């Protein structure tokens, strides 16, 4: 197993609102960034709502969203 660190953490787990989550991600993202978003631990509707804005905006900025394996050139052994 590899330990993969992230460099963008919008602290979406604290449920600050979709606007705050997307603003934090968009302000911190750079080429090669790994964005941490939480999908467990209760209501994640704010994270889900922010994801749409984040993905659309990053795409307009010329970013391409890929898996960690693709970003780091890793070979997936198990699925």
C-alpha cells in the first residue's frame, strides 16, 4: 500500500456550505493537486453540491480530472 498525501483540503467534513467548499478548492488547486473530499460520516450534500461547481470551473480553467493512479503513473493491481 502507498500513502498518498493531498494538497487541497476544503474541510468539507465540517459542512461550511457548498459555496465555501468550492471557493476553498478553487483557490488552492494547482497543476498536479490532489483534492481531499469526504464521502462518509453523515450528510455530504454540501460536498456533492460543491463538486459540480468545482468540476465545471476546473474544466473551464483547462484542468483534467484523473485518478491518483493516472496522475502518479501507478499501475493498479486490484479493482
